[in-house]
C-alpha cells in the first residue's frame, strides 16, 4: 500500500520552524532553572528572599523630607540610617526566610526550637531516613555554639567525633545507632545574647539542610489578679487641661453607674483644683506638658489588668457598660485594645505601612477594617480606634505614649503599636460626648498650628523611619 505525499506550503514550513524554535528556547530555560537556584551554595537551602518585596511609593503622600532643616539634612539622614541599622540588629526585623529542600532524608526542626543563652538544650526531632548503607555518617555544625551527644557511656569512640565543639560528626554501620545518637544531640550557645539566633548545618552525603535555633532569655510572666468585680478589673483613666467643668460632668456620670471604680486623672492645668474622692487619684503635672505625657503618667499608675481611656469631655450613658468590653477581652484574650463608639459614631481606621530602606510609607484609611471579629456583630479588626477604648495595661505600657507630641496625638500611638497591638472596634460599646463650648484659651493649645505640624512630620521622619505619610 502506498500513501500519498503531502507537500506543505513554504510559508507553513517557516511558521512550523518558528514554533519549534520557540519550544526549544522554552525548554532550555526550564532546564536551566532549578529550585536549587533559590538556595545559597554554602548551605543548600537558605533562601535569599526577604519578608517584604514591596516598594514604597510616596505618590499622594506628604513628603517628610521637606520638613527638615536643609542645612542639617545630610547629618540627619546619616544619623537616622545609623539608628535604623542598630534597630534592625536589636529587633531582628530583617531575618532571612528559610526554605527546606524537598525529598531530603534528613529530619530536623524547621522552626520552634528555642534555647536559653549559654545553657545546654536538646535538639528535638533529629533523624536520618535512608536506604541500606555500609556506613551511615552525618555531620552537624553551628556558628555561635557547641554540639554534644549526651550519655555516651555506651557509645564507641569512633562513632562520635567533635564532642563539645562547633562541628559534630556521627557515624555507625547501624542506622538505628545513628538515629539514637541524633536523638541525644544537644546545643549550647557560646555567645551571650538575650535575643538572637544561630543556624545548624546538617548534612548526609550530598544532602544538606539548615535550620534555625532561636536563642532567647526566658521572660518572667507579669500577671494581674482579676478579682471578683469590675472595680478590681478596670481603672478609668483620663487627661485634663483647662476643662474642669467638663471633667466634673464626666466624673458625675461615671459615679452614677460605677460608684466605687478607681479614676486616675493626669492634670497639667496651670492652676490645679483639688478633686476629692475616695476613689480618685489626681496627679498634678507641670503646666501644659501635653497630651501624651499625661497619658503616660495616668497609665503608669494603673494597677488593674485593664484600663478604660476616656476624654475629659465624655459622658457615661445609661447604656455605657464596661463589662461588655471585659467580656470581649476575656473571650478573645489575644486582643490588646477594644474601641467603642462616641455618641453612636464608630470611628476607626486601618494603617498601610510599606517598609523601604530609604524610609517607609504610611497611609491611614478612615472606616476601613481588616476582618470582622468572629462571633461579634459590628466588631472589626482595625489599627486605630477612637479615644474611648479598653486596653490591656501591660500591652499598652510596652508601646507607651510619645511625650514629644503635646498638642495633637492619637493615631501616633497606634502607629507605634502597629504589629505590636491587636486592635478591634465595636459599635455597641458606646459613650456620650458633652456639648462643645467655645473655649478660646483651650483652643489655642488644642489646635495644631503649622509649626507644630512641621515638627511632628520631622519627628515621624526620624523616629518612625518614614519618608512620607498620609493621614
């Protein structure tokens, strides 16, 4: 049987050649790429990836460079860069991401292994899984510590090499014996630091792995005895200046609902008045020290697990119930701050922060939340809440309030707490706001002038390592 011959048109042959050539180029590219390209040659499995690959674009944001004195600009930038490098060293914010190579016969802890500085710690989970060999030989090495095998009375001398040194080699004709030795390997750091890390390089034949050891000095818990009632769980805190008439209305409204709860007042009035009450603590400050200095003072004196922050011109309503805040905090113990609504309005914001080596970009979005708080209608995870919130005392103390900000400051506290405080806002937790009265002397202090705003922007540039911001 004969088959007819097909003669392809010339232009079709050309097109076919182009397609084949394209396929070949793609295949060559695939052959050249290999997952191992993600890894550093020395370790075989450490990624060069950083935790944030976003770029920081200052479009439509306030450029903070313009608020710096031009004759000092170079010195300020150099000083800020030096402080930022030291901050990264202290906080380890630029830690590399570890990627474990697939199909390895080595078993090891990829994360979660913590060791106290200078103390011996057993490395959990070390093992070898492989086929039959005449001799099984594994090696482990570290950079800032030593390795040992515990309880070696039943171990042959040739099976362990490098006991108490930075490199340890284990070998045996028995896989079971090697795994027994691996189960007894310990690590001891030789460099004292309360917050650092080391790497263990683990190898068998051509297989290599690296895993981290987190070195931390154990911390002592600081717990609060919650007591049996709201008075032993919550302290009400406020800051007052030139508004004693408003403050007295607030105190009176609190006493209608909570006659025995402690109230702490930070007072920087130029002519302080004595506010006498069995459950009021009034702390007199130098005149006009400012908003955040007063907050710091008030919170520093709290002895309860939680504190409720209120402005001095707020007013408790019949439906204002601190117990509702506490119930949420108890049900969601990971929360640090829960904000409410003022005069029925639930004010909250989210923050967008993008790191950049030259300084980050930060934006604030009003009315934007991250996710609903599970189990609570009208509650959302946010970054910034209104000045009516319940907070865990220890969590807020760790962040603190920057006393540099004297006139206007609220979002700035939550900027400092970004990534440190878990914040939610709930619409059903409400307080009232007293009628605003014209107060010329107070308004002079309260209103942020142009020079004050410029000082604040320059402060953000250096302290928060920002190059632009948008509220």
